[in-house]
């Protein structure tokens, strides 16, 4: 004989995973699509240079990728208006962000 089934509705519902990277600036929330969604737009030479130039190349690649996001100009402008140290932290977080079941560029 099998055990009686218990209703699942007593378990707390899992919070929805974000599908876009978000940040705040001047009290407004901005979003950027995951960096891996534009990886296919990076020319091979640009990727090679980023890999060969170490951390500086990775940073250059990050800014190159941001500039490819034509539909996110307002978010990019807000990012660039932040103090440099804060902006760099956000750019790094954006590059590492991946939605559930996603992959990063380095994987």
C-alpha cells in the first residue's frame, strides 16, 4: 500500500528567478539582458584580444559588449553616470550574471 499523498500547496513558493540583470540609479531600476545573450555577436579577433590582454582585455570586452546592447541605451547611460568604482562593480556583476539554467561566457 502506498503512503497517502500530501498537498504541495503548503510549501512556500519559490521566488521567481530574475531573467535580466538589474541595478538602481537615482531611485530608478534599470535592467540589462544577460551578457551571454550577445556572445554570438563578438568577433573572434575581439575575443582573442580580450583573452590575450588579461584583465584589461576582459574589461575592454565588457564595455564592447555593453555597447552592443542597442535596446538598453538608457540603462547603459545610467551605468556610465555612476561613480567609476560603482560602475566597475556592476559591470563585473553583469558579466557574471546568469539566469537559472544559463551559462556564462567562460563556461
